């Protein structure tokens, strides 16, 4: 019997793809300990949907809603194994045995895809790229429906699960105990189950395990996907209290600021006996804000720290963390020097520097991340005294946790790294030649990131990274996953 070589190659490619998916699934379930298997993975231009046959209806519904997969009718396929409707939508069945299903579909560029399901999946992919859950948490507050927020005393937070009076055991698992399903037992009380956990300020993911069944907190409106098919509830341990005295006759008071895209109705404050308050988590960095009282915007009268804004008024300022000392030497005859950068949307009217005997300084707090910045001297960009040319934009990397490397290209004049982690700046983050490699450290938040190298102004994917996905230009971006620390 003669075996076709092309078929052999295709089979090897298929099993290599499938093995890669299964490795990803093993790592995700091993790291988070949340059966059954359910995953939505984009790998080398294909979408893979993987489900274990023992998945419950409730968990499957959550998965379908998370990725807008209603048109695929996955529940019918899990029950009957009939692929007719899936094949009409361009999906193939890569694996279907007693334990598991693996479906796959070739991904198209967004501007070439007329199929409705393609558009849904591409939109979901783009949403995941920019989802706040994949970035360092800058801001957050809790939103519960039928119950009060968890009780907090000092660093201890009391998690509460309502009902389940017939349950034999309820456990609590989350990022705070490495998702160990057996580490934290909840205690039954008259209206449900409780467990106290010591938490530091920030964003924490959790789930309840009721007699072995994992479930999100149904009374918590904050639910996020971890990128591997698992929906998790989100709890923010606050570290700042917004407070506005008086205004007792106001009907509604909101907080709007740089941390929530200045949404005038993004965070409602609670009325108290003396005014209004709202407990939030704010990440390290500099935050500007105003109160919106019955539609009227105002700076915080109780906060003397303020920056000028574009309306010839002021925004209140909160700085959390240690400041970085920006310094521009010289220019002692200048009347005004302004600092601007990607951290304040390059506003040239906001950050006025102070003159010293040797130059101009400004302490400014920055959170973890990758930044670019520059100066304006009396309304003009300064020149480099050594060259006489306009001073180049500078870059700063705070808390680098990954080093990008590109081997070869020893004759290249310049190599830059560009991705979603530095706003796709094509020439702001220069790599350095070390031996036979170009290298550059960057800060990457947990989750998925997409990137490319720019070699002598030519964009290219990472030749050493086989994990890729299509982009909106009909080409590909390299993909990297950063695990939670």
C-alpha cells in the first residue's frame, strides 16, 4: 500500500497542532485545578475549541456566553456528536472520543471575512487583547447584586456564599491560594457559608466549590475569563476612599477620572450622613479625577493636589507609590519647561517642572509599564547640546519581567520591539545588540500579548516563536502568554 507523502506531512502537522493544544490545556487545568476542560485557543492561524464530554450544562452555557458561540449549537453537538451544522460554518472535528471534543476552524483576516461567526470570533479575539484582565489592574471597585460587599476588617476579607443549605462541603479557591480546591474550607452559617482570607490591596480572582462543583459567585457582577475558558469572579480589595463632604441635596454623585476613561456615570458614590463616599482600588501611578454632582463637574474641594486641564480648570490628583525624578539639565534661562509622555497622553499643559540650580525637575509617580516621554522648553522641543538636533523621545521601563530577544541581523542598523504592551510604538523601544542577539526588557502584564520586531523599518514576526495569530492587515502577529506571578 502506497502512502501519499503530502498526507503524511498533513497528518504530522495536525497532530503537532493537536498536541500543542493538549499541552496548553494540561498546563491551564494543572495550574488552576478547575475541571472540566473547556478552552478557546487561537494558535497558528486556527481557532480551537476544546470541551470534555463530562462538562455540565451550566458550565457549557457560561463558556458559550463568554465567547458568543450560540450559533455553533455546541450543546446539541456534545449530546449527539452530529457535526452537520458545524461543518456548514467552516468548522472541522479534530477529535471526538468518549472523553473529549476538539473543534478547529481556520481564522481569516477581519477585512476578508464575510461570515458572521468569523466576525464574532475576531471581535472576541480583539476584545481579549485589550481586556483589562490582561493588564495590570489600575482601578476597580466591587459590584454585588443581592448582598452587601464582603465584610473587611484590617487585611481580612470574609467571603460569603449564600444558600447551599443541603451542601456537605463548600470550599473557596482563588489566586490567593493558587486555586487549591482543598486548602480553604468555608464555614456554614445561618444564611450560607463564610471564609476569612487575608488579602493585600488589589485584584483577586475566586470561585466557590460546592460538593466538588466549581461555580462563580452569582451575586457578584464582576466576572472575567482567564483566557483559557474559565470564568472567574473578581474581588477588589480597596486601598483608597473617595470622599465628598456635604452636597446632601444632590440626587446622584459619581467619580470620573483617568482610571475609568472619564466616564461621567462610571462609578456611583454612596450617600452617607455627612456626604458621599466610594471605596476603590487604585494601582500604583498618578491618577486625576473630578466629581460629577447631578451632572455638574467639580474638582475635589478636600484635595489640594491638582493639575490644570484642557478646560482652563483643574483636575484633582492622587499619587500612589514612589515618585520617579524626571530631570532635564540646563535651560536655566527658560521661563517654563513642561514634561509630557505616554503616561499623560502627551498633554503639554499639565506637568510644569521646577527650576533648580542645574536644570528642571519634577517628581512623578508611575506604575508598572513601558513609557515614552519628552519635554517642551518655552513651547518648543529642546535640542541636544551635543548634536544640535531636536532631543529624541526617551523611554522608561518600570518592573521589567520579560526580555525580548532576536538572534542574527548583525548588519541591521536598528531593531525595535513593538506590541500591545507599548501601544505599538514603531520606534520608541530600541533593542540593544549583545553578542549575536538583539535584546530589550519590557514589562508585560499577565495574559496574552501580541508583538512584532521592526528591523530597519521592516516589520517582522518573531522567527523563534511559533505561536502566532492573524491581524487586521491580513498578516500575522507573534503571541506570548505571561503567567500570573
